[in-house]
């Protein structure tokens, strides 16, 4: 892992054997949804294919697009996030669910509900990419340049 003094290096290209992970962003419309879409769009290896402002619409998009990953913001109701994770995994068992949360209590609650990973909303760019790398299939094959 990079030391704090070493500048963070973004992944510039994907190896030939790795396809970008199709991703749906689930967040109420507004600045957080736009920020997630922009941040994810800047990551090599992530292809944002849709976004949704609520769990029901997101589930319809999961059925239609069959993404590899859902990135969910905790600005939805906790019950809505839990129901979305359960329904998405029932529809597509291999889907990965990453949830950005506001509190440690939410972290434990959503991990127990089936989220593959949770992270605080106020993480750095370096931490954001590290979380995504842990989530992506074939992530161990990704290297920074």
C-alpha cells in the first residue's frame, strides 16, 4: 500500500483479460448521485451504466442490465437499502453491493443485511479507489502505474 507521503497513482489501463465492471449508482438525485457517478466514471475498470434515485427503480435496472456491481448511497432509507440488497442478490446472486454509510451503526447493520462492503461517505480519493479495487472481480490483477 502507498505510504502517506507517496502520491496516489491512479490505474491508467486495464489488463486485456479484465473487462470493466458494469455498475449502477443508487442515490437520491442531487449532488451525491452526481459525485458518485463522476468519481466512478473516472475509475478505469468501472462502467457506470445507469443510476437510480430509489430501490424499486434500481431493482428494475438490475433485472434489465444485469450489472456486476451496485454502488448505493445511504441517503436512501435504511430499510430501502436492506430490501434492495436482498432483492438484487436474489435476482442476480453474483452481484456485488457497496454501500456508502454515515455511521458505524449503519456499517454493521448493512453488512449483516448482505452488503459486500461498506465505507464511510467522507473517504479520500485514495480510499475510494482502494474500496473499489477490493470489490471488483479480478481486482488482484489490477496494478497502478
